[in-house]
C-alpha cells in the first residue's frame, strides 16, 4: 500500500511518514501543492493524506486537481481548520474523510485503515499464541475470553502484534501510539505495559509480552515445538 502525505510542516510530515512506515505502508511526502499534484499524476497511490493549508495553494485546490482525474485514490483531509463548512467543502469536493489537528496517531491510523479497507471486506485479524485482535472491531480475546482495553493499550498491543517477535524500544512505541504533541517521558510506556500485562498475561501461564533488556518490549507467542521428523532408517534399504 502506498500513501502520499501532503504536508508542509516538516515535523508533522516526518511524524506521519515514520508512523505510517512503521505500520507497514510505503510513504511519499510532498511539501506543497504542486509537488502533490505531480506525484498524484505520476504514481498510483492507495491513499492521499492532504493538509489544507499549503504554502503555494489551498489544499482544496489540490483536491480539485486530483479529483479531476477519474477514479483517484481516497483522500483523507488533515487540517487545523475544524470549521464545519471546511469539512463540508472538503467532503463535497470528493474527500473521503476529514481529521482535525491535533490528532492522535492511533486515530489517524484507524481512519487510514478504514479507507484502505474499502473494497477489501476481510476483517484484519492479528494473532499471537492464543491472543487474537480483530483490528476492525477493536476486539481482543485470549483463549476465547474477551479482554477490554483502553485505546492507548489497544494501540500499543496492536503495534506490538504487527511487529511480533521484534523488540520495540519505548521511543518507537511512544511515536506510534501517542500524538506528536506528547513530549513526556518514554517511561509512560512501562506504565501501559504493566496495564496490558495485567489484562492479557497475568492470568495465563504463557506470558506473551516480554521485556527485552536494554531495548524495550516485544510480543511473541510460545515457540511451537519443532515437528519431529519421522525417524529415518539408519540403514540403507537393500
Ligand atoms: Ca500546513
């Protein structure tokens, strides 16, 4: 899946690029309207995330130009303007969704996924051991039992499950789950991991969330015992 991020504020553009890359998407960034239109004309994107206030032209103008082409990709407008008429104008001009700044990354990611999922009805399910997460319904179960998670807990768990078996640093987790205005300490991650453990691990013999010393955390299912090969006859058949 390839996404074009149109955003002139470098800090936000970088934040979006890193976060979406971490979620497994390929990202191109355009810092202004002209670059955005060029990119959109030359590349088949699955989604365009469009800021409205751009240095060279209004984002709605960009939308109009993109929408002038037939069957373009879905467009998610991202803007500090929260006024109702801006939303209406954007949606009328063919945007598919609208998110107001500041936003939490998890929220953006949920919208992005929803837009990308159109036309692909299969719900996304993540599985680690006997823990499963239905991303679309935001439903978590372990061994068939439903577990209720707060949004940030869900965000962390989803991020870890998408990267199962891969150690994730506290910084990586913060960057994926907290919004860009979060300037606090990364040890907030430890607090949330403690909550998560109490909900998904404490009552079970097999612990899925692991502390990776010097790095952070990782989720991993129990190792499946290697299949024992049928004993080979040590003697050659005659
Ligand atoms: Ca802007």
